[in-house]
């Protein structure tokens, strides 16, 4: 008999003031903290990448590779903590991306990388200082488009002023301005005019540099102090450059730059194209740092836009059209609604089986647990924000946190029914199950603990779930052991309703009491007449039952092996702002790229028109079309509100693919229809090819792309290889040597003729502007003009290039990709999860296609890369964490049970919880995913918790002398109500989110299904399998004792 006067439970039960004060402190603390917790769409994912870039103008990829990237790779071999070293040698530019190992401090590795790169003393002289920085985490808040009836230049100028103003707003730290082409002052002079005055490009450039400048001329030391001497003649606009003196003729006439050249104050070479809903536009990106709340930043920007719109020119609009907070608030509302609905359903379920007041106080544990969790979420060592994932963790734990309270409340309720309502009855009932229930909760905490310790790139998702679940469970222990008993102990006896009472409340009480009585009577009848005989039969044929459950495991394994249950890794989440990105071949013109972008725009509008005709509603609300350079373009759309859409994002994206015309010159075409993705050369499946033979490497990549394009469900096949472009090469003739010409001299003059010569850089309105000297476009837009370029010798003579150099046109290299010291090509593609399983598809290609490919190209090596490789890499860590969890759970079970075998018995039912989760996915037609694992972990905790309470009850009954089979039967019947309630409340609490039809909810539904159906199946496991396993273990002990009894006498009395 438990002592009802000792212990923390008894003290709080008898001191309701202390219990209420503890509850109020937790509730108020959570409410006060809630507003200070940052809001994000998703948890901020750590980006463990370092980015490197260096400009080396006028060079080919081979020169960049030899002079920069190879040297960097060799230097970084000495840096510990780098997982991948990827470099790109492009024309005029070197880029690198270095991935940091998860277990290393990113800042320390960054400093070491900078130190090693700075120590390289053999970089080529013409290279600009390199930039090395860690890729920063930024949250997407919104895009703004400034559009209307203005010229592109007018919009750009207005946009720059708006950008400067937004940068001054409090809390707005990350903004990017996409104003199109950069400003440039172009000085175009023809060959004839240069020859007429005996000038060269360098002469004109020197004149510009010499006359267009501000400089100090020293100081005059006067009697009254120093007087500064200064020249102020810097030209800033086109007409000022026209007035710069170039040379003076013999007759004293001054020739100005404008006399021989056309000066254009405009944009750099290229086509300027940016349209928002068909009107000229410029675009702003607004972001938030990791430690910022996107709702705060968005509010600041929206307030600014509202004020700014009033003073904009007529016909000009500043529109926030990709506002992530709108969708964040919608998702949060969805989660909160599901949570509220689940809580109501849980309360109604409890009210059917327990007293209404008891059900109320059990449900009061929810705000205590949730607000207590909010109280600790902002702490630096936890740092969990309010986001879609953390909110779902609250839903996930909704049914679990009341489990402990249900066990406590049901035990106290039963004890009060048997011995009368009193403080002692409540304390005794709670104490009976306190220890196993506590250790049961601790085992669930142990199951979630490893995911909070993960430091991988996507660890923020696991930590958001893990920390919320653990904190909720900790506060459930506090609430169920310290606060709930005080409320139950001082709960008034049920009011006896007098017959014939006309009070409406009495009628309600009568109705509730009638329903509860019928439910209680029906449940008691079921336990005694259905469950007890069934359990007796199961115990009698226990080995058959055990084998039957084992067969379930084998069946589920067969279902997975047969493809009925698929595992897709990370589920695709539909994007509300799908984008179409196109990359043209490197030799494409801007005109052809623009034509491709317009073709895409027309296709999207055409599909939308068809949808309007068919469904009365289209999908596209807004559209932005941008030319992103000579060979790339992007079309970004905003879809109509979810409730108006006739189909989901993936379906309309597939229609776009089907209707898209064949566009000549396209290198890659990608539709980003999923919220995740679009990372560094990564699709749903990705392969890396490497080798030193460039010919074989390219051929192997083309063969792999052809294979991927032939597979069902595979689309958007791309590779990292840049298509080759025509390249003019020249070698010096003997005449060049005799004239003192060098390759460097000739290359410089040819480069000036076609690319131009940078005469000066100026700062105007805070923006750096190049002053470029070049020939008119008609004198530099054809390969045929190369041989006629006049090369000036040191003696002042001019000769055509063809006379001093051999000229040849070949296919050149445009970019060289290297990874970890080898030339590589990455090939990746998107996979429609409805038609193919990415993981199995990648495995099939690796095992069946790659050996054939590599046999054909023996100097090429391959491996799976990208997100699938990261999943494989993390498998070892996950397995280690899983083993540690099992050991901790075993220890937590062994301590209260005081047994080595019984914890194994309880843990052996964990796989059966997995069966329920798998069956739930099959029943609802949902694929298993990485997110399903969180629900399975939670289900395992519930299975262990219920099983532990039952086994503890059996053990206590046996200590009182009850026979084993009778003890098992009594335990099953006695714990039936509590086990059924914990399972049903968990399942019912998750029904609203499982019933949600919105596409965005599809991410969290697999977690809900895993837990809900895992727990439902666990009910059968706990009530049927555990009793059978308990007796089977006792059978084995009895058999072992008999064997020992037979064996020991033989040893004790050996034959003589």
C-alpha cells in the first residue's frame, strides 16, 4: 500500500495553492514569451558552404584553370574540415564552392580557407583580389516589382532611389535590386577616325584618364595656415566626356573626344528586358537574416510600400507580389485550426469515458505543456522558432502529452470509484502508475533526443520537431505528477440531480451522465465478455499469436520489396510561385534568348487560357519575365489563391512541359514547382562523372542524359557542362617576331578591338560605372572581321592580323568544372514521385546502367551525388543514433522493471508499431518519406509507454501472490480503458490534419499518418501481444530452470 502522506506528488496534491501557482507561472510565462518568438516559414537550414570568386579579365577557361583554380585546390588540401571542393574555370572568372564537414566549426574552416588562399603568391598578375565568404543564410520574405508606363532607364533610376530608402528602414538588412543592365558610358570610335588622326585605343584611353579626374596638387604653406591645391575635372556624364581634349593639331585646333567618337551614356552592351504583367519593371528581393522574424520585416516593407505608393508617378505601381508571410500566416492558421479541432475531439473522447471535470483537467494539461514549451523555445541552446514544422510538432504531440495525464487520471478515477472520492484515493491512484508512466515518457524523450543532436545541413527540421516534442513531454510530466493530482484531489463529487428538475443544466448533466453510463457499461461488457475471453484464448495459444504477429512484419517487408509501399525520401511540397528557368547554349545571342523567354511566356498564358475555358478559372495571377544575361532567362509566376485553383502546382507544371514548343539552342530547361530544390546542381536524382579524358567525359555525360530522358517520370534533365563555343585561335608568324610583336601585344590589341578597353571607372550616385572605349558594333560583330584587325607595331606601322598571325576557328571550351581535383560533369534530373521512386531509380541506374557505361568509357568514374548521396551519407549517423536511443530506452525500462529480459520484451513490440504506420500509408495511398520517420519514432514511444504500464501492473500483481495467467488477464482488463484512451486520443487528435486536403499540408500528413495508425495498431499489440510475450518469457525461464536442475546434479556427482 502506497504512503499517501510522503513524496512530491502527495505534497502538491494536498497543497492546491502551490499547484495552481506553478500552473499560473507556466501559463503566464508562455504567454509573455510567445510574442517574442521569431516567425519563419521553415526553420533556417544551415548552409555549410564557402563561396570563392575572382575576376581575371581577358582570359580563357584553360588559363583560369591553370593560373587560379588548380592552385586553390592544391592549397585547400591542407585545410581540415572540407568535404567537397568544387571549382569552375570560366571565361574571365574563377568560382569555387567548398562544402564544410558537419562536425567542424564553419567559422574556423572559413578562416583557414582564407588564410590558405591569401598565402598563394603565384596568382597571375592580372587577377583581381579574390573574394572568399561563407554563403549566408537568408530567409525569403517577399519580392517587389516596380512597374508602369516609364522607360527602362526612368524605372531603373526610380528603383535605385527606392532601394536606398528601403535599406534605411529599421530591421531591413537584406535587399537586392534587379535593375537590369548596368549603367555604362560607351565611347565608340571607328578605325578610320583613329587612323585619320594617327591615334590608338591607348591614346584615347590615356587622354580620358588624364583629363577626367579629381586629384590633389599638394598644399601652400601661407602665413595664416595651409591652403590645399586640388584639381576637380572628373567627368560623370556623357556630354562631359565628349568635351575632354584629345589632341591639339599643328594649327592649334583642339580635337575633343566628341569630335571623333560617339559617346553614349546608357547601359552596357546587351538587351534590357524585364516585364511584369507585360509592363516595364525592375524587381527587389527582400530577405531576413536567420535571427529575424519574417513577419516583422514584411510589416516594415508593407508600411513603406503603402506610403510610397501615394507619391509615385501616375501609372507606376510598387507591388509586393511574392509575400511569403501571407502564406506563412495561412499555413500557421491551418496548423492552429487543426490543433484546435484535434483538442476538441480529444476532449469529447475523454468525456465519453471519464467524468467531464476529469476530462477538463486532463485537457488543461495541453495549455500547460504548450505554453511551457513556448517559454523555453527562444533559449539560445534550443532556439526554435514558430514555423510550419514546429507547429506540426505541437500537433504531433497533441495526443501524446495527454497520455500521461490520462493514465494518471484514469488510475485516480478507478481508485476513487473503488474506495470513494478523497485526497488519499487520488494520491494512491496516481502513485500506483507514477513510476512506469514517468519512465515511459522518458523513453519517448530518449527516442527523440538524437534528432536534436544532429548537426547535418537539414538538422533544423529535426531539431524543430525534437525540441518541441521533448519540451512538451517534460512539461507533461510536471503537469501530470504535480498539478493534475491537486485538481483531481479537490474535485467536487458529482452533483446528484433530483428527479423532475427543470434546470437546463440538470438536463445537460442528466444527458451526459446517461451517455457516460451507457458507454461505461458497454465498455465494461466488452472487456469482460469479448476482451477477456479473447485474451484467454490468445494466452492459451500464445506461440501461434506470436508467430502471427511476426508474419505481419514479414508481410510488410514483402509489400515494401514488391513496390506497394514506396519510400521517396523528401516529399515534394508544391510551390505557390513556380518558376521556369532556361539556359541557352553558350554561343546563343541575346536575341535568341529573349525569343525563348517570350515563347515560354506565351505558352504559360496559352495553358492558362485553356484552363479558363475548361474550368472557368486559370492558375496564374501575376507573371514576371526577366532576361538574366546573354544566355539565361527566367519566368516567375504567382498562382491564384489555393481555394481557387482548378489543379495543383505539379499538374499545371506538367501541362507547361507538355505544351512547351521545341526551342532551338536550349541547353537546359527547368520548372521549379517544388518549394525545396533548385540548389547547387541537385535534382531528385544526381550523378557525378569524373575523369581526365575530356572527350570520354563529355560522351559519357551525353549517354547518361539520353538514358535519363528515356525513363518514365523523369524530366528536366540537365548537366553542369557548358556547351562549347567557336573560338578564334592564332599563332605568330615569323614576320611578327621580326617586327617585335608578342602574343601578349597582339592579344591585347585584338581584345581592345572587339571587347573594348576600359578607360575609367567612376562612382555616380553610389554606383560604379565603367567608361568603355570600343569600335562601333558593325566593326566588331563578326568573326570575318578578325583577320582585318590592324595590328600596330612599335615603329608605328599597321598591318592586318592575317599578315602577322595564323588564324584558325575551333570549338573552344567555355567552362571547366572540377571537384576534389578532377574534371567533372554533374548530371541531374527531376522525378515525378507518382511515376517513379527517386531512390530506387538512382539505385537501378547505378547498378544496371553505369557498369555498361563505364565499360564503354573506361577513363570515366561515376557515383551518385546530390541529395540522395547526402541521405546515404547520413544513414551511418542515423544508425548510430538509433542504436544509442535503443540502449537508453533499454536502460530506462530496466530500471523500473528491475529486469534484464522484460525491457527486451517491451522493445520487441516497437517493430509492430512500424507495421501500423506502414499499413496507414497503404490505406491512405501515401508514400513513406523521411518525414514519416518522425511519426514512427513517436508511435514507438507510445507503444513502449503503454506496454511498460501493463508489465509493471503484472509484476505488482505477482508480488501479491496472484498466479501469472490471472495476473496477465487482470492487467489487460484493468489497463484496457487507459490504453484504449491513450491510443484513441492520439488518433483522434491527428484526424483533422490527416483530413486536410490542401497541397501544403501534404508535407506533414505522412508524419500524422505514421503516428496515428502506428498507435492504433499498437493498441492491439499492447493488449494482445504483450501478455503472450510475458508468459512466453516465463515459459522459457521455467524450461531453463528445469534444464539446469537436470544438468547441475550430473556435474555435482560425476560418474566414477
